[in-house]
């Protein structure tokens, strides 16, 4: 089956985040989650956002998706300010987000149904996408009958069904085991190769970000700022063997250095001063009185 | 279901096209598709058999199929026999207790002196059981239940969805709900007689009160327990507010709504019988109470058993609707086994 819904308008899908700041809470409990972040995703580009946990990368994605508003700055899609969720931005979540009461095919059809597309057309599109994900034979199964990797593949094609201009992915493979993850990454590059839409991909996995992306933004620990922007010059299409090449290794090393600093900073300051060697139980509690 | 049948047809040709299926998932659907797989395997065997000079292939095929059949039957029957045996023991023990108690007229704090024997109740059933009076009483009770219950459902479910979804609706309705909820439906009897123009309406109202709160509260709980990521996913896929209700919040809350309906039906019967006993004319509750007034002891037990069966039938129907409307629950983790 041919992909009829590929992104032919390659000039669309430009994400522009400008001077964004996000502050949670007020006064004493104020937490600056994201501080002065500017980034962009060019049309048809695959961009990863990587950083230690709690650095606000998911917050950034929520803003681009339209789930929340930034405290300062703005997020634009093709020059228009993002104010609410919409089918022009497909979102793949870390948690499995398939509707358990719908069959696999009905899940993929959901966005088209919301858009008022007629049943026969929905059906054709959904089946083409499921075929692409290698899951056509499971079209009438319910999500609870599938493995985590299969659910995420369906989540990806469901997000693509409405032909969005951009795809936002929030650690979509975070809940999967390592083997499944690697396979999923390959599947994702293949799918992306066919659609050529802009992707903003959140992860904390260094190899994953290099393997998938054209460009990587590295974020600092809270408050999240952009620490570095790294281009990935590896050729397309990406193959699993590329992870063994020196270029790939060098990028991994470079990113590891950047991330390690931030991961340490994200932990308690004492640990940062002492280094990780400073870990270990010093003295246990002497008696019950000390515990309570 | 047509869709399930087509699944079975599609699965087989695709099976060799995707050899890299995750084992956990591949195993589950494979298990689910066994009947289809068997059918295909046997038809495949038939094709092969017609091409190759295998001596007497039919015998081999029948033998293996009967084997499978007997194994299956043996497994089903063993499980079933145990289930049925235990059911017989539990009901039989009750009857035995009743029978022995009435036979020897036991007097150990509880008194079996006036309790009718099972045989007397059986006689009562054969005499009264098909009489017009008895059947009319049943029909009237069922009608009151249906009215009260369906009105409670028609109001409780939409209101529960709205309260669950919107903070402001919640703020508006929950205070009054919290005040009204602890008042048992039976306590509404005098007020209900004053409020409503006739007896029938007041009994239906009491039945409604009984069913309403379990349905409402479970629906609210259903909305609250719905995973937020599903709502976000639906909004990303372009769902309007109305569509969100219809296509996400309603089906997502359905398991809890059905819990509410089942509980609501139980409470509706309790309320109905109490109302009929106090203020009724007609109805199974009235039948039972009237029997007591007329010192017709076997009819009391007949009334009780009738109430039990009607309640059982009603909750059975609700459970059946639940199974039919929510086929996905068969696969949900920790769901039906």
C-alpha cells in the first residue's frame, strides 16, 4: 500500500520556541522549570531534546502540544502562536495512551473520525498505517492484547493518521525494554523517512537521540536552559550498524560528557561536591529513638 | 460479531509476514485464535491429503479432532462439575437447614415453630404461583423498578459525567448530593407520600432515590479514575468537547458506570420492597406483608423467594449488558478471567 498522506508540503511544520520561561507555583514554593529557552525545528527535521530528568523537557513539549501555557515567551507553529491542542500536531506519549475500548484500527481511525472523515476512507487510511507499522494483522485486537512495543507503534501511527505537520514525542520508548527500544527506533526512522514531517523528540537516552536525530538540543538541570546544540552528520537512512562507527561513538562521548555534568547538578549539591565516590552508608541509626 | 470473524481471517496470511512479533504479544493472540487456527490447520490438512497418496487421511483427521474435542470437553466439564457441585452444596445446605429446622421444630433462641416447611411453600407456589393475583403483583413490582431505575440512570449518568468533568458543576451539585445521600430511601416514604399525587408515583420515586446515588457516585468515580493521558490524546487528535464526552469519557467510565448500575439495582429493590410494605397496594413487597397480616406463613416465604429471584434476574441482566457493551474488559489486566 502506498502512503497517500506523506507530507508533500515540505515547507510546513516549522516549530519556533522563543525565550520561553515556565514557573510553577508562586512566592515561596516557586520553581523555575524552564528558563529562557529558544529552539526551533525546521520543516521535515528530526530534533531531539535531551537532558536529565526534571529539567523541564516534557514541560516544553506540553507547551508545544498546547496543553499548557508558558509563563514567558511563546511557541509558534508556522508563525502562528500555539494556544491549544490540535490535530496539526501529533503527540506520542510516554505512557500507553491507546483507548482500551477501541480496537487497534478504531484507535488509529480516531483522529480522522474527529475530523469528520467518512468511514470507508478512515478504514483505508488506518489499514495503510497499520501495515506500515507491521500490525495490520492485529487491527481487530484490543490494545490490552498487545505488548508495549506494539502499543507504542500504534500510538505513533495514530498520531500520524490526521497528517499532522509535526510529531511531538515525549520519551515514547521510555517504558520499553532495551531490545524492543532498539527495534522501535529503527521502525521510527523508517516511518519518519516516509513522512518527512518535523519531529520534536524528548528523551534521556543518548544513543537514541543520536540514532534518530538531525540535531540535538542538550538541556541543563533545573532550571532547564539550552546548554548545547549538536548536529548529527550521520547519513540517512540510519541503520542499526551505524551505532558501531567512530562518528557515532564520538558523538556519544561528547553528549555523555555534557549530560553527566547536568545529571550530577540535578542531584543534591553535596553529591556533586563529593563526587559519586562519596556515596555509602556512614553510620546506621543507633536505636529506636533515633529513628522516630 | 463480524469484526472478530474478519480478524481471524486476516491473522493467518499475515503470520509469516511478521516473524519478528514480540513473543509476549504473539503468544496471546495466538491463544485467542486457536479455533481459527484449528480450522485452518484442518482445512490445510485436507488440501494436502487430497494431493498426496496418504492412506485413509480422514481417519487421522477425525481422530485428532475428536481427541481435541474430548480433551476440551473434559476440561470444561471438570471445571463446570466443580462449580455446579459447589453451587448445589451452598444452596442445598440452606434448604437442609430450613428443612431440618421445620421438621424438628427447632427452638434454640431462634424459633422454627411458625416457619412453614419447604413442602408447604412448594404447595403454596403451585396453588398461588400461577394465580392472577401473584403474577400481577410481580408485574407491578417490575414496572416500578424499571421506571425508578431507568429514570435514575437517565439522570445519574449524564449528571455524574458532568460533575466528574467540570469543577463548577461539581461545586454546584455536590453539596446537595452530600446532604441527600445519607438519607435512606425508606426514610423518604412519608415525604414521598406527601409530595406525589398518587401512590404509584411515590413508590417509583422511592425506588429512584435508592438507585440514583450509587449510579451517580460511581459515574463520578469513573470519570475521575479515567487516565488523563487519554483525554490529552483525544484532544491532540482533534476531539471537540462534545466528542470528548461521547467518545472518551463515556466509554472510559463505562466499567464504573456498570458497577453503579448493579449496585443501584440492588438498592432499588431494597427500597421498593420497603416502600411497598409500608405504603403499597400491590407489588411483591405488599404480597409478602399482606401474607404476614393474614397469617399465611407459606406465602411469606414464597414472597421472599420471589424477591430473591427477581433481584437476581435484574442484576444478571445488567451484568450481561455489561459484558456485551464492554468486550474489551475480557483482555484488561486484572479484568474478567
